[in-house]
């Protein structure tokens, strides 16, 4: 599929939950967390129906996100369902890796190809502070499990204030290079203010080459992370939602006043 700016759209990011087992300071800015009612969250069957239609239209790359996707009950079952869909050629998952030691083997067996892991510091105390209580040892164990069961390449997403020269980013890079991981540095984003930049070590944030659409956990197809535009598969159907999102994809990102990172799957 091509959008009106002749960009090839072959990538769908799928948020499966707005819940998470960490409370990172830059993702959850307040103490009160308002989760969507469970009845509004897409079922596995609904998600898989979207994947089938998207794959038939030429999307071949799919990523499961959250919130934290590994807190979604029976997530391995969903991975298997998606991996069995015809024309799904690249199936990945973004995780904070806290639960990855437990799930790496069954995920690999279900057909997951690779993982991206969020890691902003390799200092245990800073990690505990940034995540509001997270245990860095669990993350390291999850990374080792991903390596053991072949969920490669393993990309590490490190959020930075400005650039990768910051001390925590430098330490994350050193850890990655020592352990056969691919570091990527993402400048801290602000949906409401429209603050974003190109990912260092990746292609995200480069509007000229954007190849993705997004499915929120409650069933909205969004053409852009930094846009309020969205189309509800529950009201207009999957095909129309995908078609309208493709036609409405902006040339570049602006602002998003409707979503937060925990429910859109950044």
C-alpha cells in the first residue's frame, strides 16, 4: 500500500493493552492511572481479524506493543494466532523485559521473531527511580532469555533528554555492545506539544520515510502517532478504517491531544 505522499505502508503496530507493570516517569506523569474498561479492549479474535485484512492489503510487518504487552493474559496465544496468518513476514514485540525471562521460550515457539527492549539506564538505583520500583535484574535476565531462545536481533530502546552523549545513554550503549545488542536512542517525546525526533540507530521519527499505521488497544486505526486522526474498526469496519487511515496519513507529525503513550503503543 502507498499513501498520498507515495510512502510504502507495510508496517502495523498493535497495542494489546494500556496496562503496564512499571510506571516510568516520562510515560505516566501523574499518580492516578485511568485504565480503559476491559470490555473496550480488543479481543484476540478482533486483533487477528485486523491482521488478516492488513496482511491481505500488503502489510507484512507487525509489532505487538502496549502498555506492556506481556501483562496481557494469554499473550502467547495471540502471538501464535498472528504468526499463523498468511503473509505475516516479520512479527516482533516491544517490552520492558521484566517478564521476558518467563515468556521468551514460549513466545519463540509461538512464532515471535524478535524483541525490542526498553532500557534507559543500567544503574539499578536510577532504574528503580525512573520506573517507580522496577528491578533491573529482571530486565537483564529477560535479555539473556531472549538471546538464548533466538529472539534476535535484540534492539534496545533508550530514551534520552537530548542525545546519546548523556552518561546513562553512554553506559547503555557500552552494555549493548558487550552483549551483542543493538542500541537505539529516542529523544523524549511529548504528544501534546508535538516534540519528537528521528531515532538514533533506527528510522522512527523520520516522517519522510514513515511506513506505519497503528492499532490502539480499543480498536482505533491511527495513521500517525502525532495526530488526533483515528478510525474505529468497531463502527466503520476494518477495511474502511485502514483505507481512511491510509488516505489521511499526514505528511508529517503534529500534535496528539487524544492519546497517551500507555494506550497508543508508542
